[in-house]
C-alpha cells in the first residue's frame, strides 16, 4: 500500500536488489577488500638518521676491513700545575721529558714482547721448531722483559720529582689565589697578620699554610704570568691604604688640638660656602670620623640619628650615607689645607729667625 512506502525504500530504477558494485554479473565488493588486505602488508621505509662523517674512520675501514681495531698509543701525562702554585716547572719539565722518553721505549718493548709470545704460541700449535741458528721467540721475549726495569727513572730522580711536587702549593686553587690577592689589596703586602687572619677564615686553611704561601709569593711573585697587571692592582691598593693613613693622621692632629673637641673644634672655611651644613654639624662629623674611623659612613649616620643636639635638624638627619661621605671628604680637604698653611708659616718663621741671626752676626763682625 501507499502507507507502507517511505524514503528508505526509495529507488530510481525500481529494482531493490541493484547495487553499484555489480557490473555485468560480477560483484566487485570482494575484489576491493582483497586489494586492501594486500596493501596493508606494504611497509614504508624508515627515515635514515643523520650521521657525522668521519674521514679517518672511513679510510681505516676501507683499507683494513678485516683487521683488528687499532689501539691508541698511551701517553705519559704530566702533573697539571699553575704559575700561582709556585712549582719548579723548569726542573719538572726536564724530569717529565726524560720519563716520557723512557716510557715510550718501554711501551715499544712491551709490544715487541707480546709479538714474540704470540709467535711462540703459534709455533707450538703448528708443531714447528724455531730457527736453530737464532734464539727462540720465548727466550728472546725473556731477555727483553729482563730489560724493562731499566727503562724507568732512577730512584734519585724519582725522589727529586716527588720532593718538587711536595714543595709547591698544589692544593691551592685559583679561587684561593683570588681571595689572597683581595686580602693583599685591602691590607697591603706588609700586613701579614691581617692577611693571614682574613684568608684563613675565608678559604678555611691553617694560618701557617697562609703564612708559608705569603712568603713564597713575596719570593717568586715576579714569575707570575700576569705580574705587571697584578703589581699595578696591588700598588693601587697600597696607595689607598697610605691615603687612609694620611687622612687618619690629619683628623687625629685636628682633634688633638682641642681639650674638648666636641664643643670647641672649629674649621677654617676659607670663604667657602658651608652648603647648608652648620659649624656644629661639621665639628660633629670630624669627631665622628676620629671616633669610628674614616669611611665608616653607616656608623656615623646612626650616630647622627641618636645625637640629641640634632633632634630637630631635619636637613642633617635626612642625609644619606653618600651625602655624609661627600661632606666628610670636603671637611678633610679643609683640614689638610689648614695643615699645609700652618706648615708654611712655621717654615717662614724658622727661615726669618735664621736670617735675622745671620744679619746680627754680620753687624757684629763689621763693628
């Protein structure tokens, strides 16, 4: 009936059994399945990994395809030393060169012994007899083995080498050397006590070891490769130390001029502006440098904060450490100018007194 018809049963040709896989009485659906099964066994080639080209390996394999792999020749390594460890490198190089030559000869002799032993084993397997006119391979190998102990350094030179290695500072690293140089730059080459204390605390070595290294450094410092550059660095550090000492002496001399420097200390500004700093604050800064030391700006800043006389001096209390350092350097310049002026006056007085005495002597001689 018309009610039973639906779109699922709709066909154009009106034949329910027709299919696009049927052609001239053959069903090609099975043929397509067979082709899929055959194609599923085909595997695609894998991508070849990239390899580095080694020319030596290529020619070694091309020229000796069936031979055994060649072994690298052993080399005698020298003990690694650095200039800051202060070894006797010249003598160590001589001993190493002699030891290297003997070591190479020993390796060649050992290779010859192995070859003779293999030859002897081959003759035994073959049941052959060695040449009666010459030595058997085993006897010749025994003679060569007996000569091996002579291809070594004598006991005296071996003991000398061990003594030279023990005399250096092989346990000192480059970082230890940098720490030592920094201590020299801060304290100077003559202050052994400070150097020994700082270096031993930082690199955790005994003070005696640091003292011994310092003695060796002072004796052989010119053998260092970078000694000209290091010398300039140490000279600059010692120049700063001398400058600090001069400033310390100038401040001490200025403060000791007064019985009560905290109240009566004055400065000669020579007509220069005080830059909003008062005379009282400048005197306080000079006394603070004398008490706490030059360049101890943080401690001086804390002292200004706790000083009762500057409780309402907001300009001074709000100064940074850099501002305090700049002002203190200016005050040191004023103090040194005063000392130079005072020295010139003393020299002029002494020269004037001596000239007046000479004139009196001349006048007496004329009379």
